[in-house]
């Protein structure tokens, strides 16, 4: 049986009928509409017998993302997994070593990365027609991610008339709705305009010289995207100016109120940095803590996990994540397939903030000024490590990295670019699993594992 599908929605409709009619994966071949007309006509789909079945939500999410991949055999893979889920392997998505599950996640990772590239590298050029402004960009994605990323651009540029052209498909936003059309060649895009000078000025002003890592820059900004990126013309100058600009940034922060900056050595080795943190008096938290708790783990780790602050047991031991929250973290790291010894663990604040109740020391959340005061230590750690993935555990860590506007319920589990890492994710703090009801605790725990699996896949 041959079934032609064009997108995830049409695949889902077809598989409902196939599953209801007990059509096994070996008895159906999915043909992607983008392949053009086939030699054989589609067989009519069997009529549904009304049978209802439930599907793992994690599978549906993973399959929808994978459906944007350019590979046309994805539909067959997805149906094979669906068949297995329906026929006795209900926990299949939790079997990380299964070849089908691994392949589905791999396709999804490719799509997420390509969508991230599109969001980062699309550059609009201004066109005026009949006294009306229009902004047009041309981009060449690796996968069919136009429909996946178009809502992002609509949210980001809601008051502009814009069009994004790609070889596969194009999308137009008229300030009210998205409309999709056929793909076009690069020659259809307009030539450079005056706005590119403004963009280069903006890029120069926002360029962070402390984050320079050439190998990562080449990996994150492949040369094939450079013809459409106006900022590539000034990258050489920015790299040349970087050492001077880093020194100026450090000088500007000195003497600006409560801050750890004067205690953070410049151009220090990792050992010198670790030694200096014990002398920090950048805020008053050092007065009541037993000791400073610096980060722990390889200084070249691909993944960095940032929590809020040390707890009571961490304060006594001088190590991060050794208390009850640390035990939860150990468990979810293991479930996510991450070796704790290969990640770097630290906190946004390095001293334990608490209030005493008799012999008990009760945790108190750091204030915004205390988080800001301690940020130079976190920045120094991240500049040294240059992680591929940064994971913020909890709201305090996320606000330290993204700013006070971060909202966990809207942004958890998504990949963003932060000032210190191109792939930054926020998720729940392991301690939150201990503070909520059993039902919510299991929900938080599953979300933690999913987000950590995403971090592992992004780290490569």
C-alpha cells in the first residue's frame, strides 16, 4: 500500500486510519509529496472502524519536530515507532538505546539546530514599492523549517510587512496573517540596502569580545551563510579589537557598587580563579556562610549546569549539589544519559543565604542585587569553559543569565542564545521536585529529564 503525505497533519490523519485497520508497517510505504508524482497511484485508505487509541505525548512532540526533516523516510520511521507504541511497547520512548528512538531524536535535533540557524541568520533588506516599505530576506535552510520558524518572525516583527524566500517554500507576513507560497532561487532576493550599515553598527555595539571562540564561531556561523550576513564584513576588525574591548569592559564595572568584580582576577588561569573566589567580599552573604562554594567539574565541559545557590549541606561541604536536591539531580542526570563527572556544576550565587531558627538554617532566596553582585564569578567560569550548552536550573539561575524578564512557564525547555552560550536552556531546579505534590513532582521530574536529554543531544 502506498500513501502520500505532505506534512505532519496529513501523516497523522493517514496513520489513524492505518492503525485502526491494523495495517502493519511492512505493509505500507509512505511517499513524501515533495518527491513529486510517483510511478504508482495511492491505495485508498481503509475506512476507520471507530477504534480509539492513546499515543504517548512525548512521541507526538518528537515526531512533529522530525517531520520537518528533509529525509523522506522519516514517515516510515515514525509509523514504525507508533505501531510499536500501540502494540505493547508503551514505554518505548523512554528506551534511549532503541535504534528507532535514537534515530527519531537525531532527526529532531537536526531540525531544531536548523531552525535556530534560520532565526539567527535571516537578514531582511528594505524594498519600497508604491511608497510602502517591505522587507525581504533569502535563506537556504538544510531542512523544511519555514513553517516551523515563521511564527517566531511574526512575533518578532509584527508591525513589518516581510517575506522570507527559501528554495523550498516562501512565507509572507502582512501584519495580520502568514501566507505560504512556492520556493524561489537566491536571485529573486533584493540586493544590499542602506539598512545593512545600520545592522553592522548594531552588531559592533552588541558584539561580546569576552565570548570569542573561533572554532565555535565557525561551527555556529557556517561560511555558506556569510553572503547574506552583512556583519561578516567586520568580523575581522572585531576580532582584532577584542583584547582591548575586554579590558575596557572590566574597567567600567569596577567601583560600581556591590559587586564581585574587584575580586575576580583578570587573565587568570583556572587554578588562580578557583583560589581567588575564596577571598570574595563582593556582597554581604560571605559574612554568614561557612565558606564559598565554587563550581565543580571539568574546565572544558561541554555542558554547564547553573543552580541558584548552595544549600546547607553544600555550605558545609564546600561542593555544589551534594544535598537532597543534588541527589535528585544525580538521578535525573542518569535517566538523561549524562555522566555527572563530565559536566560542570555551579551556582549563580556562591555563598549560602539563610536565616537561623535555633539550630536550623533555613534557605532564603538571593535578592536581585546579590545575584548581580555575584555574576562576575559566573561570567568568569563561562568564559573559561566556553560550553556548548548552558542549562539554567530554576528561575534564579535563568534570570541571572537571561535577565529579570525570564518566565519559566513560557520559556522552559526552549533553546535560546544567551550572552555566554549560543545554546542555553532553562528548566526546573531539582529542589522543586521536593517542594511540590507527588503528582506535580513526577511531572517536574519528567520535564527535567526531557530538558537534560535535549542538552545532551545539543552538546554532541
